[in-house]
C-alpha cells in the first residue's frame, strides 16, 4: 500500500509540474515581446496590466540618464499611472535591494525586475472611513 501512495504522489507532482509549465508557456505567449531583461518574479495580475507595467517602466528607465536610477521618481510615476488608469490605491516600491511583505487585492500584484532594478506594484482595497466610529477628541 505504501508503494502505491508514493507512486500516486510522484504522479501528482508530475502532473502539477506539467500544469505549471503549460500556464507559464501560455502567459509568456500573451506577453508582448519585451527585452530579455524583464523578469517576472511573482504575479497575480492580468497579462494586459503586466504588459502596461513593463512598457511604462521600460520607457521611464530609458528616459533616465544611464547609471542614475531615480527610484522614487519611477515608483511615483508608475503608481500615479496605475491609479489614474485602473483606480486608486496602487502602491509601488522600486530599488535594487529591498524586502517586503504586503497584502494585496486579488489580481493586483506584480513583482518584476528589469536588469538590476526590482519593482513591486500592488493594489489594496480602499474603504470609506466611518466617522461615527472614530473616538471623539
């Protein structure tokens, strides 16, 4: 019985790897052809929005003087672009080295790199503030 369970586990892992490869292949076919320096690290975002982020970030990086990364400008400009195009509460972190742990809205997370620049773009939900529940000062 134990051998059968091991065999089922092996087959399950194999099938999962095939499914993952198929999804990855389909997504890469849907991506516009960007230079090979764009690498997706983690993603929960429609391909159309990913392509928008890649294109916009590449254009911004191309407009900056070489060897002079303005990470604040890149983060602010990408955040504003996504806020105005896809609604509020987008956040963007840009740098060559950073750590993060964030909560995001479903379909609103993209972590990618272009050369040595890493970009984390994510959306959070915006809720109306209930003023009646605020403490009176």
